[in-house]
């Protein structure tokens, strides 16, 4: 199994990507798992959702290029991109608080997954970055549009356009990371959420609705769909396929 879903005693539903050998890269099985996570989060006993990765080396290294490199055309890429964008949007609009626990490095689509969560906490010493630009594409799972909604324009633009990984201290200073921890990731997630989930579920959902209404009014979903279209067009470019092939050759 490429993932696990565990309901913790305090009402936190924990999703763990379990592909340590692939630096917790997302494949189609992980996508299926995230769909199941969103469905299970509807349980009244679930007060919050946490997402993390297996071991300590990587939170998520984005899409599994060994799988997705087989997608060559704009149409093929669009099918995968739009599905994952829809999954992340479903995670974004969960009427319950969500937190990404960055137990290790997060790059590319891993940062998009983290951005779709309400909060991001990260282990001391890790780095994270939207490196898609180095692959000749843009964010294609909606992460760019979501980041633009959550952060000031200049900050979001730099994170996306420079396409670099950044140390956790810089990410915290920019507001992308909400808290830096040093202990066990799951315990850190519980400690971060404890002051939130001690309140009634109706209170938490009521507050979350404020942002859900805002995102609906700003037509965030439509902007995500436009982002997917742009990425799909860039996906079939020679530049993208060349960069991905170069990356895969380095790993052999």
C-alpha cells in the first residue's frame, strides 16, 4: 500500500504517504488514497485532518516522474493534472481544519499538496520549494492559484518564479510555514492542533466556512482550472520532456 489512513484518539485523521523508496512521490495509488481521505473526513468524529510522509527524508517529492513521464501529450497530461487538482481542491474546501506535517523535504507537487492544507508545520532543517519552473512547466495541481489566494502577491510570485528550494526558517518568515518543530512529526502535529480541536466541531466548521465562502466568491476553482490548462500545454513541450529525461538519467 502506498499510503495509510489512521484515526487518532483525539479526532485527528492522519494520512501518511508510504513510498519512502520514491521519496514519497505521488502516483495514482496515492491519488486514490487522498480521495478516500476526503471521504473519511466527513465522519462526525473527525475534527481535523493531518497529512505527512513516511520516515524523515521527504514529506513529498511531487509527482512520480517515473510514472507521469509516460504522459506525453497535452491531453494525456490534462487528464492526470485535472484529477489531482480536483483532489487538492476537495482537500482545500474540507469544512474542517487541515495541516501538512512536513517531516522532510517538500518539492514541486509536494508543496502544492502542502499549500492545499490550512496550515503547514515543518521539521527543523528541511527545505521546500516549487521547483516546477526548472522542469519547463508551472504548478499544475492548482497549487499556484491556491498560493496566490493565501499569500501576498510578491511573496507568492518569488516562491513560484524563482523555482528554488528554501530553508524552513525562510519559509516560516514568509508565512508559508506556520511552525517549526524538532520532535516526532505526528506528535508535533497533535501539539499544533490541540489548541484548535479542543473546541466544538461546529465552531471550527463555522470559521472554516468564512474562507470557503471567500474562495467561492473569488472563483478560485475556475482559476485552478485555468492553471491546469496552462500546465498541460507546457507539459507536451520539448523543454519539459528534456528536463524530465535529464532528471531521470541522473537518478540511474
